[in-house]
C-alpha cells in the first residue's frame, strides 16, 4: 500500500481558515444568546416594557443561570450606584437592581 505524503502546510492553512470562519461567525452574531429558555432579545423586550424602560446599555448583559436571570446594565445616573435591569427567566418579570455601594462621596 502506497502512502500519500501529507503536505503539512496545506493542513495548517485549512485549520487556520476554519478557525477564522468560526471566529467570524461568533463575532458577527452566532447563535442567539439564551439564558435558561429565554433569549437575550426576549429579555430586552420584557425590560423595555417594565420600569427599566429603554435605558438599556448594549453589550453589557450576562446570564446568571443560578438565579435564572438576565442582567442588563442601565444608563441611569445615581450617585454610588450602578443600576441594572434584572429579568427573571421563569416569571418573565423585570425590575431595577440599583447595586448601590452605600459609600457617600463628599
């Protein structure tokens, strides 16, 4: 049986191209972000319809799978606080968590 020589440069190029395609897919959007069974888009819609309003900051969200909540930062100024809209994936309710430190700056 005759062995076919493997051109390692071609293999490396194929691996690099495949990696770049995967990274581009993930960067451009990739699969929908999901927390439990709720997508980020669904969480945003619930947040906008709640007391959080349309003050959501894009790109500053994360899923806490332990508490079944989406957390999306809000563009609200309150001294000593860093507010976020917390959307419960089970109840589909949203509320503002002010995340205040309690430190008073004089």
